[in-house]
C-alpha cells in the first residue's frame, strides 16, 4: 500500500534530528494555530518557537495563524499587536502600566492600534531571522528571505526580501499562480499527496492539473 508520509502528530519527524519539529505539536497558546506538516527548525529545539511570538497577550485576542506545509527557520520573529502604543496623543509612553496613579491614563477600548490577526497561508518558506509585523498576510507559496522585515502583505508565490521587505520577483506567471491556488494541493489527503509528490515538487503544471483531477486515494 502506498505510504502516506510521516504522521503530522509526531513531534520529531526526522528520527535522531530533534531540531526539526512539526510545529503544531509544540504550541501551547490557544491563539496560535498551526496546520499539519508545518515545521520549525531550531538547533536549540522547536519548543523555542513561542518565545519568538512577541507581545502576544491573551486579553488582546489577536491570533497567529499558520497554514500547512510551511518551512520556518530559526529565529523567525512574529511581532503581535500587544507591541502597539497609543499614537493619537502627544506622547506614546505607556504610563498606565506602571500604576501609582498613572493608571488614569489607561487607554480606552479602540485607542490602541490593532491590525488584526497575522496569517501565513500554505507552503510558505520563511528564512532565518526574518521578522513579521502585526497583521500581515503572507500568501501561499511565498518565500521570505533571511533577515527580512515584513511590514505589509506578501502576495502568493512571490519572493520578498529587505527592510522593509519588498517583492523581488514572482515565482511563476500570474495565470499559473491562480491555477496553483485553485488546485491547492495542500488540502489533498496525505495518501494523494504521497502518490503525486513528483507533480507537486516538479514544475509541470499539466501533470499537477491531471493529478488534481484524480479522486483521492482511499
């Protein structure tokens, strides 16, 4: 019977190489959601990932949502909305957090800037030491270069780099990108993915199109 790859619920998918872990199995926060097969690579252990999700306070409620089959390198940092200060007044200093009478300057609901959830779609590769700012949306198939600072949305199947990160190129023609997003191979059953790996990692759109048309393996 056709193998269906490693089980997404195992922490250490490469036996004897614990620095790579399927990330969803290391997450404790209810506001961090990670899809199957997404991995984090860190020589100090994948359990360090949440340490790099900064200013992520439960009372704010923003979420970090990461899709399936993403590859995330060491020291990728996510800045969440809790890092924001009130900017509508003359001072941005957070007096209220220190108490002792300064709590009278506590911001009201809606005073603090918020850009909502940070969303990483599927099959995204994020390079070493990249930083993603609050509320960005990274499209499927995108590549973020090492040490990039992502301050705005990243289009699907683009390659971005720099500070601030800018689109350096698109991996494929727009018509191909749109079809890849429609095919959405990452939503296939594990057995079907395993059976058609050559089409997924290759660059023959017709073969991938034919694979997509086939029924799921039972």
